[in-house]
């Protein structure tokens, strides 16, 4: 019984200290934001590897998600003779939910895991210590540019996802299943609200980008410097990021659309 | 007697240093001095804490007790920017090399120069090529760290450690993995650097002969204590069994080859 209690105690303490380290890490990272923004070269390189290289998977997934939405939506809506609202349904579900959430999940799997592995391996091979001894702060040089790149890319990736998704929905709904094209677009245009739908979706994607990048970088930086430690940290990045995305999505949705 | 005269010219002063990792005590009340402008060697069995000592001097670890003064500053009382300013004046050759793997040899050596100076690219190129020439790797400047052998990586790391012409360089096992020729070149290089530009060098090494040939002063450590010190000649003539065992590489003696453990036969 005592050992049971002490195990619980230990894991609570470990979780709390890790959270504390994570917060300090974030604070240090953010404290360099300004100086890193003054060196756009550092960020642009990371924008490429974090953002641009993720575009392909985002585009393909967005296309398929939109096409499935088109199919499913058409079958349900046509029961009620409301096929014309297909565009609204697709656009609303993509812009409000699927765009930010699915692209954040993909982002965590594609970019987040590689950030963790990269930083974890740099730690394991003493590159971070080496930089410290050269009087270069790795948080400023390595972590902060990646953090900013992640925060900037995520909303853009979510926007691409939603846009491609809508095109996919149109492809299936209009070109394949014969929904009236004029109705499809005009209904969408009149029902989707800039503030309620688009801006809220953008806020979500910004929050997800922030959280996923933070988790990825911190897990890498805090990894045990061995190959096993890095591989575990990479797994944790994907798992924790996914939980964080889905949990925060519920909270944000409740706050934005829940009339609470 | 000689020591007392040079006492005030020491660049690094370590007094009553204690340091432990988890349960294991690595330093127990150790004191040592690194003289300005001299080559000081630190020797000791594997796992005795030589790398740890360098990390303590560089401020990457903090001692649990005792003081470490580098260039007149208490290293663990400095704030971040003061510590970084001090580190700019120290070069460190890591045991593992610690080269940045996503840039090539040239950029690795240029890295500290680009970070800390605003020199034009043409001057940086000259500086880097000079350093690479000194370690014999000017022709390898376009290779990436994963294309280098262990010994080559260490020489690049050495070139990087001296890139900013620091006041002090800490070499963690610079000779490991070097063939006799490059070893000879490195020994000479370290000696020349030290004498010509007034560098202070700390060498951690197992190569007793090579190190003794260039060191001005040697500390031998084991089990967290300094068990012998002196000039190479003094140590060669030392009566201490420990020192004799280490200098002559005898397996039997008071210095233990094995990591502290239970009785072998009980373990089996
Ligand atoms: N990160 C670490 N965590 C826990 N213990 C460590 C760590 N690094 C080193 N140690 C322990 O500290 C002791 C000293 O290690 P150190 O690397 O300083 O030895 P060393 O004298 O440089 O040995 P070598 O000549 O083999 O390089 C070793 O006993 C090792 O077990
Ligand atoms: Mg070592």
C-alpha cells in the first residue's frame, strides 16, 4: 500500500516538475522572439522544413476529406431534398472543425515528430552542449526559429486544407453527383460568416500550432539523450499533441459556438 | 617552492570542489590550479571524471561545493550573459567532437566566427582555411560530419575550438583515434598554439608519453581525488605507487581498473 502511494506520489511529482520545465522552456523561447524575428533568414529556413514540406500531405488529405464530405453530405441531404446546401455543409465543417483539427493532427505527425527527433538527436550527440560552449544559446538559435516557424505555418496549412477540401467536395458534389453549381457556391457564400466561422477556425489553428510546436520542441529538448530516449520522446510528441489538439478543440468549440 | 611563485598567475583556480551525480561522488574536495600560458594535463582512469571536470570549468555543470574561478570570475555565480561572455574566451574540444551535423566542415569551423563577429566573408574564409590547414583538413572542407572518420571529426572539432583564438582551450582527449602521424602533428600543434599566442591549454588524455612530452604540469586523478601532481619529470621520479602505476601503465596497483563494484566472485 505504501509503495503504491509512493509510486503515485513520484509520478505526480515527475509530471509537475516536467510541466514546470516545459513552462520555463516556453518562457525562454518566447523571450527570444524579437531577436529571432530580426533575423528572418533563421526562420525562413525552418518555414521550409516545417511548413512547406508538410504542404503535400495536407493537400492530399484535404482533397480526400473534402471528397468524402461531398459523398456523405449528398446522401444525407438528398433525403431531405436539400442538396443545394451541400456547399454550406462542407465549407462549415471544414472551416470550423476539420481544417484546423485534421491538419493539426497531420502537422504533429509530420512536422512535430521530426522536430522532436531532430532536437533530441542534437542533444544526444552533444551538439547542443557544443553550442553552449561556443557561447551560442541553442534555445535562441535552434528552438526559437523552429517555434516561430511552427506557429506561422500551422494556420496557413489549415487554410490550405480547408480550401482544397472545399474543392474536393465540389468535385464530388457538383461534377460527379450533379448538385447545381450556382447553388453550391452561392449558398456557401451567404451562410459562411467571416467572424463566426473563418476567424474562429483561424484562432483554433493558431492555438493548435502553438501547442503542437511547443510540445514537439520541449519533448526533444527534454529527451533522455540516447536513441531509445529520443524514440520515446518522438512517440510522446505525437500522443500528447493529439490529446492536446482534440481536448483543446472541444474547449475552444464550447467557448466559440456553445453560447456558454 | 616553485609552485608558490606562480600561484597568482593561475587562470583557473579550483578549491575544495565536490560534485556528485545521483548517488555517485565524482569529486571529493579536489583542488587544482591551471597556470596561465601553460599546458596543464589532466590524467586519470576512464570514468574518473575528467570530462566532468571540463564541464564544471565551462559552467555546464555546477559543483555541489567549492569554488571554481576562471579568469577572476566565480563561474557558478555568473548570470547567463556574463557566463556566455566568458565562454567566448574558452574553446572546448568535446570528446565526441560535437560537430553540427547539418552543415559541412567549413561552416562548422566558421560557425563561432560568424556568430560572434561581424567579419566579412572573405576574411572568415581566410581564417577558416588557416585553421583547417593547421589540422591538415583543408581539403576536406566540403565534407559533412557524417562523412568524416572519428579522428578527422576530432581534428575539425579542434579547428573549431581554436577558431575564435580563445584565451584558453580545453582538449578532451584530442589524441584518441589518431594515427601516429596526425598524433605527432596534433601534439606539435597544441604546443605551438600554446607557446606562440600565449594560450592556456588543458589537455585531458590517456596518452601518457605524448602528453608528458608537451605538458608543463600534470594532475593525476582517481576516485574523485587528485592523487598526484607535478611536472612530468617530477612525476616520473615520484615515489607514489599510484603515480608510478599510472605513468607506466601497470594493471596492478592501487588504482582500480574496474568501476567500483561488488566482489567479482560474489557477483558470478
Ligand atoms: N550524464 C551522466 N549522468 C550520470 N552519470 C554520469 C553522466 N556522465 C558521466 N557520468 C558518470 O560520471 C563519471 C565520470 O564521467 P566522465 O565522463 O567525467 O569520465 P572521464 O574521466 O571523462 O572518462 P573517459 O576517460 O572514459 O572519458 C563516470 O563514472 C560516469 O559514470
Ligand atoms: Mg571523458
